[in-house]
């Protein structure tokens, strides 16, 4: 399947976002980073964690997935029940 210019631009603009998420996961993330030993059962109430979900969405949909990522981040609050949300 051939990608047109808009699709290539969409995926290319998402690469820096995926890189930032990767750095966050390796450093500060309570679920994936150096603090994961303090939370043996995980910290995020969603599955997959919000950062992993955002990374999957950006890889799959590019920057056009930003509204889904924002909705997920907004739902990550004390009043949310959490749950499973697949990209």
C-alpha cells in the first residue's frame, strides 16, 4: 500500500512525540521507569498505561491520534474508574 504525502507527514511529525514518550518511560514513569520498583503492581489505573497508550496511538495513527491521547490523559483523574482501552 502506497502512502501519500499527508500520511508520510502525519507519521513523521509523530516521531518526536514517540521519542519524548520513550524518554519519559525510561526515566520518570512510575510504571516503566526507575521508580517501578516502588509500584510492583503498577501505578496507572488504565491498561495499557497512559504513556504506552499514547505511544501506540502515535505509532498507529500519527499526530491525527492526538485527540484520543488527550481524551485518555484527561480521563486520568481521581474520579475515573480506569479500565482497559485499546488503541
